[in-house]
């Protein structure tokens, strides 16, 4: 049975200074279907959706919703007309509670003046029960892990009773269990007749959840096909315009003598307790575990951006304090954080400024001023090595796609030439071709005798890139495994040890 067309976007064009982001792109969404939107970082996926959602104004083309042409001037107008979007980068009021975030701008009122807190609590509870989400509506957002905040954002979109919901990389912060839960919610919405646009780089998810797949490349439409007729290899070829035979580069690094020693690492304000391990020069060590297991907290405590209660850190046999980020950088440590928008990028600065900000000392001339030539040279290296898509070094970083922002931050840390590079979800929101390039950079760094610690929620990534994997559970180190001789089942078993 041919389904009714819910949304028709035709010949959408959008230009930014120096770059044509969208060039006559079309997309058709049918009622009660999941339509996957795929492409490399910078392909134009999020830009197309922002044109639909009223964040950007399109330069030309038409958008028809339920037979009526629309041109939303703001996200509020889009929401009021039944179009909701769950953004890849969460933009929430972190000091407010959950229900404030869900009903912000549309609080239920008593007598037209006072906010009806009781009704707001009841309405939030009803939405959460309907979606099977167990979060306290009165909990402050900043006290929650990213994955729970993502589920709150999904509940907010559903609370508008939307006809069209856009999910932009919704599972990038979710555990496998939470992904399953999200898919149940999506299937429920599809059964209600909602149209879902689903942006993701995860092939297995797309082939499992989608009815149709549209692929974009460099701001243009490439193909739209039924999901059941596509394979992972075919999607990759459409995305990157070439065959990608190997998911991971060959492992050429050879771990040497012990470089980093962590003894009895215990956090002041989190469940992290008694974590001890060693890492060798030229070794890539993965940290696996369920969400909230202490993976991120381990890196944050080593880097000094979380308060340590106890523990000793040694680098090359020397005890170091790492009391804050500045001291850690000075001691040869670097850390790529999980939330690039909140703790990674300086959104009002340009690409060059974001790239060199952690290595300004090396660009000083006569100890008085910064050398433009030196900064341009290092930024050019980073743009080239990371294959960052940008019109120029002076482009504001906030105008780049999420994946390209991630590459800028990684380039920033590589330029500090760290002895220990700590990566928290380094390929989050990054396309398959760019992932390969980042894996190669990590292996190249290990080849130079550096230590790499890498947190990832993607098990194949840990198995494909790491030499050894530390498995966290309930804030403790549950065990360690050799990446060559372990299985996903063994890692998951250890991850559940102290839960």
C-alpha cells in the first residue's frame, strides 16, 4: 500500500559565505515511516533539517507539509505546526529541572498568571510513563548523565504531539539498552502515523530501523532507496563515492615500557573508587563499560577537571599532581571531552583560534606577541591532517558540522604533542570515512611512543583500534582484556560485574 506523503522538500538551496551547503536537495517523507538521512560530515544533513525547522532560512526551494506550503521563521513556529527536532548537540537549561526544560515557553498557568507546578509535574509524568522513561521530573538537568538528558529531549519532542520528528544522531550518547528503548519509542510513533527523519552514521541502526534511506554528499542529493534493498557496503559507497574495504587501519604500533601508572584513583564527588592500571609507551588502551560505569570519570580525574579524593599518578616513574587542566597540559596530558559543545569548542572563536588555543606558548615570538604565520601553519596542518571541511581558517567554528568541530578539537590536542592523549568518545557523530582517518591518527601517535586512553561506547571500535581494554563497572575496574583475544560477550559480562 502506497503511504500518504506527509512532507515534501523540493530543490532546497542554502549558501553560507564561501560555501554552498545545499544544492537543489529534495526529500519526501511518508506518513508512518522512518526515513534515514545519511552522508559524511559536512554533507548538509543537519543544514537541510535546520531549514525545515526554521533555524536557517532557505535561499530557494519549497517545503510542503500535509499539502500546504510552509516556511517556518523560527523553531517555535515549526513546533506549533507539528514539526519537532531532537538535536545532536543538546542545548538545555542545565540549572533548571527536567520538567522546566520540557515545558519551557509553554508553562501551564493558573489564573493566566502563576505557573501550575502540579499540572506540569503530572503532564511530565504522563509523557514519561507513555514512553517508559524513568527520570525524576524534579531532578536538576546538570546532575544527569548525557544519555538521560538525551531521553528528556526526546520526551520533549514527543510532548508536542508532532507529526514530523527529526532525530539528529540520537544514539551518539546512548548505551545499547537505551538504544533499544529509543527504537521502541520510534516504532510506537511510527505506528501512530508520525513521520520520522533519522540522521545517523551507524549503519546497523539504519538498516534495522529505517523504511527508506536518502544519501547526501557535499550538499547534493545522491540517492533515495528502500532500506531493505541496501547493504552497509552500498550505503558507504554512496556516502563517500568510493569503496571502503577496511573499517580499521592495520595496527602497526608496538607497545614498549610502562609510561603511565595510576594507583588507587578515587573521586571526591562520583562513584569512582580504587582504580589502578598501567599503560605502556605506544599502547592504545580502551575503557569500556555501561553508561555511568566510571569511564569518563577516570579520564576527568587523571586530567584534573574532576576532584580527586585519593590516588597517585605517575608518568615515566615521576609522581605528578595534575590538579587542573592547565597543569595537566604542562605535564604532557591532553583530553578530548565527550560533549564538544559544552566543554570542547569555543563557539564564538574561529577555527584557527580553536586549533591553537592549547598550544599558544609555541607561537610566541620574543615572549611578547603571537606569530600569525606560525598559527596559520599549525592550523593548515590540522585542517589538512583531519580533512576538515571549511572555507577558511577564519570561519567561526560554530558554523561547521558537528563532525568537523570534533576534528578541529582533535587537531588542537595533537598540536600540543602530548605524552598521554585521552579521548572520550572521539568518533561520536563522525562518518565512517572520517572515522578511519581518526583511527589512523591515533595509531600514528602510538607509533611515536605516546600513550592513548580511549573511552568508547562502540564495542567494535574498541576491539578494532585498542591493544588492551579496561572494563569499568559501578565505578570500579572490573577487569582487563586483550583486544585481540576477547569477545563482546566477555566485555559485557565484566561491565555488569558490579551493577
